[in-house]
């Protein structure tokens, strides 16, 4: 199931620009990335909606100054202080 969003623009805007695939893709990116910035969707969901991989999403996030890791300084310190299990070790 999908949802359609309709945007209104002044009538003097060139119609060919509204049919330009690059314009449509960038418009969709802007909406999805704003949802991501506001915490309304996850990175995985954003990548799925934009039909791109996570690495490509990180590039878009960087372009728009959206943090890839969104932690407070205290949360980051706590995460970094945890011991790391070597690969292949049982938990």
C-alpha cells in the first residue's frame, strides 16, 4: 500500500520541471529525510522508501547534516566503554 502526497505550486511554475524525474526524486528524498531527521522513521525505513542501500543513505544524511549516530555524549561514552567480544565468540 502506498500514500500519495499532492503539493501545490503557483501556476506560473514551469510544468516540465514538475515532470522532471530528478526533481521528483529529490523532492521525495527531502520529505523522507525530514521524517528521518524528526525521528518519525528509522534509517532502515528511509533507505527502503528511497530504494537505496544504507551506505547511500548515509551520504544523503551527511549532505543534509543529519547525524548518522544520534546519541548524547553520555550515551556514546557508555557504549564505547562496553567490552567487545571477539568475532566467533559465543555469548
